[in-house]
């Protein structure tokens, strides 16, 4: 018997029967290593560990100051009734962790349903997140509410508590089905960074794509080729809306999404095509319709009465375009609280493909004449509730203050241009939105001074960004709702460059329970919160505005209380309209400079926060700024916040941009004080640049540090630009653990159950923060192992199965794909394959769709990868292979 250099062995008889001789192994065709995302940890008693004999933890699991951990809890145990006895889910009702906390730090929980019977689950167990002192006494807790779509919770250490170790407990409720996957995260000293834990699932219009051309010659050839698709219309000089050829459409409607994605992949390979993306669906930012409360508390919160004293005309001579569901109109005319504010006459262009202010395409339209026209009235929904979303938004901007009806708008003297981009159910297409933005912003002069976008849910789209950029360059100010997903993940158009992104606060000025947050938030405004009475007026914190309701003879004008970032955004748009009235040349550059300078908002500790951006809008302060500062010159940093790490980025170049009146001379003090762990060098321009570099020798391992660089400069006055810097010397590489990983070569075509199933499989645990794997060629011998792969085409993937359901890479589990997660590529295995030295990275996060990641596409219906199926009852169960490591 002979050994092999790889550490594996095989045996066989010699041809003459004279004894055992070494038998050569099949060649290694695929091998490599898998790194682990920084700060990754895994639940010590997840389901896949418990079923192979691990005992539940009896002591709290120790976690570092910053972490992202995936886990599993289940109130009871049961079987999934499969042939594999290792596919059961075990009892694990509670997980406990010891976490170092300082006052103000927050721990976030996100839960995911486990499908125990292969059916669609609409709700699931309540999960309680508890924060306790080490003796078990309660500090704070929060419960998820899956039945109402709330899968997140968070707890924070109050300022009254001392820094130190605390217990964080995740407890499963007694519901059916019981199992739950979850992700727990915390970032030392700050709010958690943006985490996308779900595979891209943005809805899109089947059979349509936005194509970006690289040059005009290729453009003419491409749009005339019916083989690749039909040109529906030109969005601008390089972006086209294309329709899929009928020959590519499947007979079954259920496969149209996949047909569309396959077609888009073909488009990307055409000469002259710079990019091709789906025509994504945009939607209103989902406010909850609540009982009407005749009290507009939200105006006092932003100091609006004082602003009206500064501008008694309430934003006169300013037009705000509200791109939304349209406006309420009956036989008597527009909603009576908005009738005097609506632009009259509405712009009409009969010769254009877009004749007027209704941009909703026929497939989304539900009015009396489906398709684009010049009538932006909101017809209400054919089914479900009717919130008249666009009417409510427009009322917050410009409802009359003098007709003794209902409430008033922030800028009651301004004009409203209703532009309908959302149809039935408050949804529409991204191309309709793009065309509407161009219709408003590209004309000379623009059809409106300000655009309000109380809609979202889109990924980053180049054509959308180009439309916004052109509008901003043409002097239009764009304001958008940040979204209602309780997430820090970037959502568009709010996160687009040049857009003022608005989060929502309740009656106490606190971030609303539903509001998105993150480094991309610019400022905040009242959006309401039906679950709170933060201003202690005895009423739910809802935003009151114009609406409509179903009467005995049809829809009638009415008023309602709603909540959402959709309600916050028009507060800001209205304040900007007041400022524009006081300063007619006001533009985005002015507002950005004043915002960063603290002249538009209520102060925020530290200058800005991920929850409120630069703070809650202060209408009086903003109006005063527009009057008293007609001309200023400031420096702005890009990026405005710097994060350095020994693992990701050790230096950062910062552009110091001159904003405002450039006729003023600008002098920068070259002396910039910095801590020992940060080296700073200034390039005196213009252009001005600043390089900050990490001095690793001056950092304590594993301890985040932060500072604020102050750049003193003189323009029209002495000013200071502050740039926050956060840094860390990462030392957790060897301690990283994302759980036992299954590395698979999976078939590229689904099996009879629609699953992508493994042809070859191996598993291992992390050693010094790394997983090592290899696959040999299955050359047809009878002694082929579970990890030997037959010749063919495969995807190379890896991930965890924390809930023990035989599927890896579900949301809440670690996943890696070759070559890049989200952009998997087919690899061909044969006797000539030598794909070794592969390096992959596994992570609990999932790729996002953006201009920076143009190749990532949605994955409709994707549920993960199926582990290799047992071939017989006496075969070693795949879950136990590598379990002892």
C-alpha cells in the first residue's frame, strides 16, 4: 500500500496477484481556499452541528466588539420526513452571547423563515432580542413581528449604563413552523454598516431592458438589428429601452423572468453594448393608512411657523414636481386643498411619445385610457386600499393655507406639477420614471424647480443617475424618500448622486421604527410613526394631509394620516421651495454646502449620524440662511467620511471641492493636526487633495479608533471643514468562523424539483480563518469518492447549512460563488482541467445591484444550492463527511 503526496490514499491489487502496489489517484482538477469576511462568527449550536452530536452550549458564546454572526433557533424539534436522517431540525430555543458594549452602541437582529414543508411561508415565529446585564436582569428587549412583515429588531445600551460585557439573548417563540435562521451584527462605536443579507430580488418588467451603448456607430447598428430586440424608445443619447424578440418568449408566463435575464445576458455580449439591465419596477414607499387625526404636529417639529414669518408668501413663484401616483380629481376638479396650487395649464406636448404629465405605461396603468397621456389624475386602485399617495405628498408640499379646508402645506404659496409615474398598486417601471425626470428637468427652462420622489426600491441604474445628473446640472433640486425597510442598504433613487435623501422621524424627532438609515442619508424630516406617541399628544404620530376616500357615488376628496419616508421627503421639498422663493438662484451646490455646514438642520451630536444625516430639517434656520447668506464659498470633502483598515484600505485620497461663489479667494491652513495613527498630507491646489494614511505601528490590534480632522480655511470668512476618520488594525483573521462549509460543484441546469443540485461535494471547518478544498476527477472507477466530479459543466459554490435542510446559501447562511458571489461562471471539468489555486471569499452578505457591479442580476425564485443526494440507504450520510474536523 502506498501513500500519496496529497495525504489521501487508495489501494489495489497488482496484476499478477503478487501483493499490493501503489495505485495512482485521479488528478486534482479543482482546488483552492476560501477566505472569510471580516468579523464573521457563527452560532456554536446551529442545527447542522447539533445533528452530528454536538451538545447545546451551556455558557454564553463570547463575541468581539465588532461582529456579524449567523445562527439558528427553534422552539421545538421535528423531522422533515426525508430519506436523510440528518435533515431533521433539532431543539434550540435560545442562544446567548456575551458582547462588549459602550453606551449608545446597538446590536441588530435580522430573522429568516425556514421552509419546513417546501411551501411558501407568509409568517413564522416571533423572535425576541434581549439585552441583559451579566446577572440576567433586563436592560432592553424587542420582538420581531413576521405576521406584519417585521423581521428585524435591535437593542441599544442606554447612556445610563456602564461600558462592559452584557448578555445578548436570541429567543424563539412557540409557533409553527418553529425553526428560524438569523443574523446578529454589531459594529463598535457606530451603527452597523450597510448589510444586504438577501439575494437580489428586484422586480422588473418581463421582456424589456435598458441598454447603454458605448458609441453612436454601434448604436445605429444595434437598434436596427431585430435579431437582438426591438428598440421601443430612446431614453437619451446613449440609453435605449429595448423589447425582447417574440422568438425568445416562452409559452409559459412563469418562465418569462428567466427568459428576460437570459436575453439580457445575450445583449451584454453584443458589440458596442456597454451595459444592459432590466427595466426595474419602482414603487411608492409603502405608507400605512391609519385613522385621521386633525392635528399637524409635524410642522412645529421643524420650526415651520417661524419660517412662515420670514416668508409670508409660502414659497411663491416656485414649482415643485411631484412624481408619484398622480393627483385626486373628480367632476368638480382637483382636490379642493390643492386646486389653486396645480400648474394651470399643465404642460402638453402632443407631438411627443410623452404627450403630458402621465408617464405610466399601459401594463401598469389603471385609468380610463391606459398608456401615456396628458392627464395625471389618480384613478385610485382597482383592488385593495386607496391611499391616494401622490395627493397626500402634494398636500404636504403645497396645500392651501387660506381656504379654511383641511390642513396646510409647507410651501402653501408654491405651485405643484403632478407627474404620474406610478399606476395600479403604486408601482411603475424605472424607464417611466427616467422619462418623467427628463421631461421635467431637461427642458429649458425646466418645467419645475424641485422634484420630489416619494418612491423607491430600485437598484442603482446608470440611466436613472444620468437623468438625475442632467436635471441637477440644469438647476433642478431633487429630494427623495430614503425608504421604509429598516435597513442601511442603499436604495435608489434616494441614494443617487445629487439627490437629497430623507429619513423619517416621529413626533419626538427620533428615527421612525420603519425608516431606512445609513451613511447615505442627508437629512431627516417628520414621517410619522403609528406605533408611537413620541410628542405625548395622546395621538399616534401620523402625518396629516390631503387624500381621497370612497363615498356613496365614487371617490371623494378627504384627508388622512399616513406614515413613511414618503411623508418626510415632501417636508424637505417644501422647505427648499421656501428657500428657492427667497433665493431664486438656489441650487443643489448651495444646499449641500449649507447642509454640511449645519445651517439647515437641528444640530446632531458629532455633526451627522447614520439615522438622521445632518439632522432634522429646521425650516426657520434654512429660510434665514437663504436670506442672510446670498453668496458663500465653502470646502466640501469627497468622500465626507473616511474608513481605513489594515485589511481593506490603508489610505484614502480625499477631494476638497470648492462650492459656492468661486470668485472669493480661498486659503487653506497647511497645518492639520492628526493623531499618531494617522498620517496626513495636503496638496495645495487648486485642485485641493488630502491623503490620509494608516500608521499601523501606532494602533492597538482589534480596537477601532476615530478622530475628526479639522481643515481651517479662509474664503469670505474663516471656516472649518471637519472630516471624520475611523480606522482599525484588523487582527481577527485567524478567529473568523462562518461555520462548517460545504463546497459543491453543482449542475448548471435544475433538477426535476427546480433545484441546482451538487454533482460533487466536500465539507470542512475553518482552520486559521480559511477553508481549503479540492476535487478529483471521477474517471469511472468503482472507488470514486463523494467529492470526485464527473466530466461536465458546473458552478463552483460553497456555503453553510445552519438550519440543516440540505440547502446552502440561503439568506442568513454564508455563501461563496466562483469567481465572484453574484456573478457565477460555468467551469468545464475534463481530464485536461487544472483549475487550482482558486481564491474565494465567503460572507453572510449578498451582492447588490449597482453601477459598480453591473453584471449582477436579480435571481427570481433562487433558494440556494442542494447538497448531494444519498445514493442508497447504507451510504455514508453527506452531512457527516468532514463533520469530525
